[in-house]
């Protein structure tokens, strides 16, 4: 009986070793959230590089696969605003409202789109709230002046 055990144990180990094992050289497969986070980081880099259209394609996919991903929606709002896609901006704004503290940049991009589509009063309220937290630039300054009427 002892011999039988010696023969069975190696056979089981060989059977397990022969089963294809999905191994990755760089570690375990990423989770869907980790993949979305990487895509979000890649899209933000594209926006910083002036490639908002490429970023928008990535972000649209992330938002489609993760509708509750607020960060992806805010990034899509930004990319769409830089592309002057006011309909996309307004769609994302409707899904993001109400904006919370810390989302002043998104408030600004939403306000720009609202201004461009004629919703000046709503845009004005968003810019007033976001203004103290915005970094001055020709783009920000021009739209702030246009929206607030200063």
C-alpha cells in the first residue's frame, strides 16, 4: 500500500503541472477598476498633451463600461469642453450635478458649455462658486469675464 501512495502522489503532481496555468510576467491580471484607472490616467495625459479627441475616445469607453465612475465623467467633461462638444458636456454635467467641493475645475468646464448653449444663469452660478479655486489663464480669465459679465 505504501508503494501505491508513492506512485499516486507524483502522478497527481504531474497532472496539476500539465494543466495550463495563466501566468503573467508582470503579476496578476489587473482588475477592471485598475484598468479603468490606467485608462483614466492615460486619457488625462493625452488631454495635457493637447490630444483631447483621443482622450475622449478612451473616456467614452470607460464611462460606458463603468457608468458610476465620477472621475471618468469629469475627465470626459473636460475633454469634451476642450473639443467644443457642448452636447457631450451638457450630458455629463447633468449626470455629475450637483457638484461637490473639490470639483471646481469641472464646474468651470460645465459653466463654459452652459454658457455656449445659452444657459447663462446656471453658468454664472457655477463660475461664482468655482472662481476662487481656479488658476488664472487666458482661457479661464476670458470665460470667467464673459460668464460673469465683468
